[in-house]
């Protein structure tokens, strides 16, 4: 995008120099007026384009920061929940793979464990989390990330009980 703005700026410079040359060499006629108006319009477009590119770059940086914050929030939430549910190291590993969308066979292969062992660990994770399936486990985290009020109300309920 910056290259396009730079090329537009070069074209604008060419037309402005040409316009200035026409003003010196010719009388101020319709052709020169149209050329001048076009050069000024191009200059305005280049300035606006450059400002737009700048705003896009700033917005992209802000989006990158927001994504980094969200990643951190997700990681913190996952660790918090795993600790609250008192998952073992193995259960936490299996639960993390489940949150990433891996199925039982993928998790077993990644961990070098039997599929039956992974199924048993997932069953314990689901029981400790109060859900019945992998999709429910994922939904639990997504809901808390989308609506932080749920996280607070859940924490409030746990302190009351």
C-alpha cells in the first residue's frame, strides 16, 4: 500500500511540475485550468490516501495488541480453571489438547498414550469441569472469554457457596 501511495506522489509531482511549466509557457486557458484542477485533485487524493494508510497501520497495530491481550487472557483463564478443577498434569495436558480441538486419537498419539487412557482422562476432566463433552468444554471457555461478567458471577457464586 505504501508503494502505491509513493507512486501516486511521483505522478502528482510530475503533473504539478508540468502544470507549473504550462503556467509559465502558455496563457491561462481551459487546458491549463483542467490540468491544474486534475493535479490538485491528485494531490488531495495522495494526501488522503497516505492518511488512510497511516490509519490502517495504526489500527493493525492496535488489533495486534488486542489479539496478544486476548491470547494472554485465554491462557490465564485456562490455567485458572485447571487449577480450580484440580487437574493433574496429565489431565491438564489432555484438556489443553481437547481445547485446541484434537480428538482422542490425536491426543493419544501426541502424548504417546493409549486411546483408552486419554478417554479416561477426558472423562475425569469433563467431570471436574462439570461438562459432558469436548464441545461443552470449549464452549465453557469461549463463553467466559466472550462475556467476562460470567467469570465474575461464577467466582461470586463459588465464594458464596
